């Protein structure tokens, strides 16, 4: 049963080539840490328990990881086989399957990994690994097969010789292995004399020597196994993930006019028939309703909630703000730490001055209010239902404009509304 599966995620690498003080697995791809993508894959398999092996800056990784994980420290960076062995003490009585993932692979496909686990169980193999065929295998471990097509070894790129250099089938770095045989093989892995590390890939040759059944599952998309080791790799992962995000939105009924200039983070939600215009940036933790129009040149920052039938136009920035249905914010405005009701008009150039030097303060704008162009609302302020703020007015801190009231001037004075 898949529910008996345990998963080990290898996240102890320092990421020297990233040239960063941030642990490699905590760099973000489309607003989400790399390690979270891998955790999502592990959780999608229905793993009974997930073991996260950490090393460099382990406390930072521990703090950013999900609750319920078993975090295991690798005291010294001695390779992937050593990292897996650090988990052995937690699995002494385990007779089930272990899924092994690399913590720096944000492009892994959860459904593909679930299928690999299923195929492994059906085949009753000792080990099943994920492979891919690539036109340029340089930099990847090669899958070595015998004349009968059986897998006999994985040869790391620096170890390949002669015709092995031309092998186009590569190791993607996902393994499903029976637990007892895994740790038995790891005890026989020898230190690589060049790298001074213990390679996890050496278990494949050890399994073959014992005539154990080794299976492979191939992916048609080699990018799924991309390990992020440099800032260039990070940019590639960002581009591919962004393309996936935008395609999923379009399949769900969101119109994205120009995907090449639209940036949407991983956990954003957008209702159908909403249109995203070019040069728009939507960051994590944003929720947008149905039939909205966003952009062009709009930026929605975290903790923004947009209702239905809302228009947020050009050069608008919104942060930590809720916007009600049918509200219009069409030109050159900033709304931060605000609650905006339904059917509100926000004139061009409106600014909520939310920060007083010490605190972020709240602006409340009730249903049906009309905010004239170039108004400045110095929070905290309250604008009542169907109230009016005149163009160019400065509403000072602590002001409360009553329902259907009017405020005009610098500073704004509250006046009685005159009606025809």
C-alpha cells in the first residue's frame, strides 16, 4: 500500500555555486521555496512519514519546513549515500518502500513520482529509478545497461569513459527502494577517491551484483529532474514553473493576454473569466475573483483579496488589502493596508499613506464611496458609505468621514453633501 511508503528528502547541500548565504533549498521559485515543491511531491505520494536530511544552515531550513517532518542532521557533508544512512536509525524496523528525492528539484511532477511508486510496487522490484533521454547528457549520471537491457549501474558524469560518454539515458535522481535492501547496500558503498564522498548511485551496481530486480520509469520531460545548483539554474526553474502556472490558469478559464510579460507566483488563485493584461506581477498569497480585469503594469503584493468584477488598471500597486465587488481602481494608485468595499471608485493618483514611521495603519473605505483623483488618505482613516473625497484632498490621520459625507481641501474638511 502506498500509505506504507516513507520518503527521504536530501537537503543538506551547501550550494556553494549559488554564491549565497541562503541555503540552496530556501531560494524561491515563483514565490515558493525550492524545498516546498519537493515536499509537495512527497505529500502527494501519501507518504506515511517524511525525513528531511539537513546540514548547512540547518536551523534556517528547519524553520521554513512544514510541521510533522522528521528533520535529520547530516553532521558532515560526505555525499548522498551518507545522507541517506543518517536516517537509518529511524527505520530499523521498516520493511516497506523508501522514496528518495533530492531537495533541490522544484520541477518534479508529483503524478509522475506517484506512478513510479506504483510501478515499483507492481513489479515487486528492489529498486525503481526515474530516467530520461536527453540530447546532451553532459553533467548527468548515465544509466548503464547490459546486452539484455537490464540496468547494471549508474555512472556519474566524471566517471564515464569511452562509449559511455555517448549514452543519452540519464539518472533523474528519484528512487523507490525496499528499505532493508537499501541500508544493507549502503553499508557496502565505498568512498569515492576523487570526490571523497559516498555516492548513493553506487547502490545500483551492488543490487545488480546480487541479481536484484531493478526497474526504471522514463520521463518525457528531462527538465523535471533539474537540480538547482547555480543562479542560472534558478532562473531556468523560475521560467519553466511560471510557464506551467500560466498554462494551468488558462486551462481553468483565465485570460492571460501576454504570457511572456505576466508573472504570477505559485499559490495565487484567480477566478475564471478574469483577464490579466501585459506586464502584470501577482505575488504569493493573492486571491482574485471572477470576471476581473488586472493590469497592464499592475502589481499585486502578498495578502491581497480581490472580489468579483473588479478592475485594477495601469500602474496600480496593491498590498495587504481587500477589495470588494465591482470596485474600480484604474490609474496610478497605491493601496496598502486597506479595506475597500463594493462599488467604490478610486480616482487616478490616489495613495493610502499607511506607514507613519513606526506602524502600518489601516484605511477603511465603505461601499459606494467615491475617492477623487490625487487624493491622499493618511491612515488610519475611515471613509463612510457613499462618501466623497474631493480631488487633490489630503485626509489626515484619524479622520472619520460619515456615510454620505464629503471631505475636500488640504487638509480635508468634512462638509455636508448637497444633492440636487
